[in-house]
C-alpha cells in the first residue's frame, strides 16, 4: 500500500543492512540456540538439516549438537505453522503461535472440501487426536484410520484436514542431527505434556516480527505469517512505532530502538540453507534478492542453498563430504572470493560433525583447499548432480 504521507525513505541497501542485523547475519551473535530460535520466531524446517545451517550462519561457536539437544529434550519442536510450512519453534511458540495462525489452517481445509463430502470435521479432529495421542503415527497410518470411518472420502483431503485441524508435531528422532527417523506425528500438547495456550496477542507478534524482520510493511508480515487483515494491529501500534517508506512509497514500520546500520556497513558472506526465512518473509524481497536473479534459487519445486555476498543473494552452493561447490551468479571482487572461501571453510568445519550418513551435504569448482581437508570450488551447479547451470524459473509455493 503506497503511503499518502511522506516519511523518511529507506533505500534498498539500508533495508538490507537493517534486516541482516535483525537476522543476526551482519555478525554472528553470542546467543544460545534456544534464544535464537525464539528471536527469529522459528526456523524454516521443510527439510531436516536447514535449521542447523541457519543457526551456524548466525551464531558464534554454534555446533549442531546444541540444537539436537534442544530437539531431544523437547525444548524445541517441528510443526506446521506460518504459511502452512514446517518450522522449528520453541515449546512456548509452538503452543501459542499455532493458535494464532489456526484461521489460515481452517481456510486451507476449504480448498479440499470436494474430497471431504460427508465428513464431520470436528469428529475427524477428535478421532485423529485420539489416534495420534495413543502413540505417534505416520501420516499414512492417520489416513488409513480416517478412511475406516469415511471410506468414500479423498485420502489426501483427509490427511490435509487432520494436519490443519490438529497441531501436529514431528517427534524425534526426526529432526535430530546425526540421526534419522520416519516422520511420526502426535499433538503438540501430548508431546510437551502441556495444554495449548491462548494465541499470542497479534500486537505482540507484530513487534516480534519487526524485531526479527523489520523494517517491514503490513503486507510483508502477512506474507511471513500467511495471514490477512493485520493492518488493524499495525494501526493500533502506529503511535509507538517509527514509520518509513521504501523507494516506491510503501509504508514501512519499525521499532524505535531496533538496529538500522548505515547502508555502507560491511556484510560478510553467509551460506544459507534452502528455505531460509530471510528469503521468504517479505512481500517485496528486493532487499535481499535483486530483480534480475529472481527465481534462480529454485528448479521446479526444488529449492537450492544460497550464498549472500555483500548482503545480497549472489549464488548457490552444494556440499558433498568436505567438498563445497559454489556457483556465483556474477563476478565478485577478488577480496570477496577470499572471504567466500574463508566462510566456506568455517561452514564445512562446523557442519560436517556427526552428519547422519557420516558426511555433510553440498559442493563449490576449480579447487581451493581449505584448512582441515575442506575443499572449496567455484563452478556451476546442476540440480541433478552433473555439470550445467541452474536455470532461472518461477518461485514455487513453499507449502509443506
């Protein structure tokens, strides 16, 4: 929404640096993994390993065992919340953010109503809850249980209804670094041994969103949350917020005491995993992704791991064993290449410990040997594993 009033303008680089500061990507934070998960309002977790790589890029001295321990002790959990995608949340946020976004999950069920003819959704929720709380179940098992009562319903629609109506968590060992496990589900209340709380007040979540992703527009937050009609909350908070506008005149709200570094502040290279929320949580993503490379992080419905250089999306990466392969979208200064190699070595050293198959994941070509046996290569990445460039394409849905 374009502003009718003139506010101070934040250019793209200023927005970039402010967002990187909130995302702990200008410099690694001296913060615990639990505090970081809370500050970031959760970590995108469509796949198992991305939350670990997200924290490595953001926290000083992070090791995968720290987040794995939080998973095993049930201080953090994996569940569907924002944008109908899987996130890793603190126990508190799992119990209180899911109720906030429940209206969106209820609307999602309506898209499958043709496959749910004759299905009593309240009864479905009760039956599914009893089933998964007796012991964690696979989605296939849940589907078969529900088909016993509604044999003429569409199986996928029954699965979607159960996932949307119930706050289901993926139980460990799924999601634990160095271990593997089938996706098994139970309710968040059963897993944590606590009743679901009331939804976090929307005004409180607006402030938390701005602390992690601001400065931001109303539409930005709606994109992050997968919710609509959030303007009323921003208007209630307006007297206590700063208001800026971007170069297109869109109003941007922010916390008065939040960091807004100078646009020329140095931003070191960072290796981010697929589905990092930095790239998914604004309606206008030009603060990180230049328009000319929009879509380069996807092939079909496959997301690629991304590299930031000078704070902006600049390439892709893969990791195989201790070999890191980086594809740059364009030329970068020689000094930046040296920084990429140093950051790549740090990532390989920190993230090849105790991987489930004894290796890490990924690749970079024309080898530069790093410390400890790590190899960083600059070249091209083919999503099928062979040579060849990743084509540009439209960004698919991130729905999980």
